[in-house]
């Protein structure tokens, strides 16, 4: 009797699980990309704390791309493809020397079996070389940055999007003591 | 009736429901497989603009089977399936079928250059896009129930109703079968 009871419970549970699968996973949704906010997450870091006026520092934007997704690199393989870019909106008193984009990886996909695409996947770190000039306001500062990318999975793409990223830092007087921050990011070789 | 019998009867009832469900839906996990979307309008009332800015209504295609393909020049999977779309147009346009490519998140001049200059290998033959191209917009996407990704295609019956939606790259065998079933 106990065996029959257990069988009936397992049978019922299996049925519920199967029904759940049928009801929640219609075919067209399996190919659909996730919500854009679930695909890419960003974190920003500053190489010096605080940043003395007149001294160059770096910002790093670490972008994590969900498994199964990729985004075009900064130099995509085709002129029609949308490159990943970082555009800082520099407040008064800041200047940018360079934006450093890591090289992408050439990968083939089911929708492009013959032509590899130059993409980022996994985790990718972008860097900006910046300077707080003598006119930069002392104290807390925020540098807004726009990350533009266009992501795809193995069979579908999301429209190109612009995501705001915020860089928080402290500006100190010229010659003020400061220490290197986040060496694990800023001493590492740029990777994609 | 003891507890074991009650549980067993519940399980049988659940199985009956399950079989009913699976019999109603041709569910397949493959990308690009199409199903009749439950939450979409039956007959979208949509007016596109062509590349010259002229209105093109979906209703003007009534009487034809239409495959509305939302795509973008920037979308590699969209470009990857264009040879399939060209072949569909080539084979079925004389039988009451047409493709309608809706370029989305693109500019007219970019699309115009792309459709005239890009050659596709269609069964060993180099061809350009051979079907009407219009511009898609967010408003139009919304009238189709919203786009979850690109490419997304909608198979429209001769009387203007959505028969199936396909998200992601089309499966060639499946779309040929579906188009033929509407002709």
C-alpha cells in the first residue's frame, strides 16, 4: 500500500512538473532573448583614491555579459554592425586622453557559419584614461558615461541600447596623498 | 476509498489534463519554430512607410499570404536568413505570397544602400533582396504585440490574420511548410 501511495505521489508530481513545462515554455519564447537589463551588468572603478588635481587616473568599466550572449566588439567585422562604445559626459575640469577597448574575439555562430564575427562575451573591461585638471571641483565628483552596445544570442538579437554608467570619485588638491585602488583590475592586462 | 486510491485518481486526472494540453500545442524547443501567439492581435491594423516615405498598409496585402519579417541591417541573424526569404519570394510570389521586410532601428538611407548593394548566396546564385522593404517603428512593433528579439516574423493569412509568430532565425523547412499550408 505504501508503495502504491509513493507511486501515485511521484506520478502526480511528475504530471505537475510536465504541465508546468508545457504551460510556461511555448516554443517561440525559447528563442527570445532575455530582457536587456538581464543580459548586461556594469560596474565602474577608479584607479586612485582620491584623485589629485593634475594627475592622470584611469576608470574601468567592467561589463558582464550573460552566458549564451555576445555583443559586437568596438571594431566589429562589418560596417553595418554596431560597435560597442563608451562615451563619457565629462564635467568641467576633467579631460580624457584615451578610451581603451580590448580586442574582441572572432567567433562563428549558427547564423553566420562561414563568417566569424568579432565579439565580446563573458566579462570585458573597458578603460578610460582621465585627468582631473586644476579647475576640477574638490570633493565628490560623478562622471556620467554612456555604454552603447548591441547584443545577440545564438539566434536572435536585441536592438542597440544605450546604458548609463556612473563613475564616482573624490578629487583632492594637487600633490595630495592618494593610494592605488582596485589593483586587481588596473594592473591586469585588458581582456575580453 | 483510501488515501492511496485518492492520490492515484488525482494523478490520472492530472495526466489527462497534461495530454489535452500537449495535444493542443505543437510545442517544440527549436529556435524559429512558430506557434500561434495567444496574446497577439488577430489582425494588426498597421501602416508602414516605405523607403520613399509612402504609406503601405498591411491591409493592402489582403488576398495574399504575407510573411512580415522584422529585421535590421545591424542584426547578423536577420541577415543570415535573408537567402531563405529571397528563395521564398522567388518560389511563391506567383502563387499569392509575399515577403514584407520591416527594417527596424535603422535609417532609410542605410537600408536603401544595403538592399541595393548587398549580394546574398541563394542556392549558389548571387541575388539582392527581391521583396518589398518598409520601415518598422516601435509603434508598429507594439501593434504586433511587441518584439522580443530580432529577427521576428509573422505569417499572415490571406484574410489578414496572424497565423504564427517566429522569434529568432527561421527554420527553412518549417517556414516552407507553413507558407505552403496557407497557399
